[in-house]
């Protein structure tokens, strides 16, 4: 049996974009995520993203009016 488990704590950016696009009603692109990263969205040391940390960052940004 193949292990198809996804680690939500270390997703490559392209996989994060696909996951977010599939779970919402608007598409999320790699370019959108890269723009967020440029605006200080959290990334792991290896360049992957943690879904929970990113979601928390988005909530903080919304609360700050960004």
C-alpha cells in the first residue's frame, strides 16, 4: 500500500497553492504565495510552507487591515 500522506507542516509552494486552491472557492497561485512570502509570510528553512503558520499569518494580516 502506498503512503499518500501529506505533511501540512512542510509543503512545497506549488503543493501549497494546489491545496489552497482545492479547499477554497478562489484559485491560489504560486505567484500569490511568493508575493505573500515577500510580504513576510512564514516559510520553513527549506523553503516549504506550513499550512497552520500561513493561516495564522493571514489572520494577523487581515486583523491589521492588510
